[in-house]
C-alpha cells in the first residue's frame, strides 16, 4: 500500500508524518524505516524507528532512489513500513511526474508486503488523477 500526505510546503505534512509513525510503532510488529533529507527530526522519532538521511547516499535520480529503497528492503526481512519525508526532494522528482515512481513503489509494496507513506509537497489538485486514490491526508 502506498499512501500520500499532500500539501504545499509549510502546511504541516512532516508533523502529520511524525505523528503517524510514532503512533504506528505501538501496533506494528515489524520494523519501520523513516527516510528524510536530513537528520533534523531524529529526536522527534521513537527510538525503534530507523532514520536514514538519504542525502548521505548520493542518490541522484528517481531510479537510484528506487534502487536505494530496494536495497533497504532486501536487508530487512522484518520491514513493515517505510515513511518518506520530503518525497519529491529525496527521490529527485521535484517538478517532475511522480506517477511512474509511485507505481513502482506500489509493485514493491505488493511484492514485499511493505507499506509506504509519502509526504508530497503538492496540492491535491496537482496530484495525477490515477494517484488521488492514494491520498491519506490533504492539507
């Protein structure tokens, strides 16, 4: 399952994402990974959540990002959820169509039983029509 938290920059998407991950840690049996563009939110996350600063790994395009995510999944068979803060930035999709990347994430989710929750800095009306079904929260 791929879920989107959408809204322009400064609308509170990160707070929603942090609240969701910290609530889920109490009920999820597997592991949770939180990908971000920095370690700024390290102390706001439950210590059972693995924070990964994508900027440290020289990911330069959306294909490399998907490979990076695949590598994380391959190394953790207990992985249940992945949270992507600043999805457009960490996946190098700013000002680009996100449809193909989200579609591949949906295939990965089905294949490996990992849920993806993405914070996307776009208004709901800017989300491609075929992805609107994935919107969890619109700010």
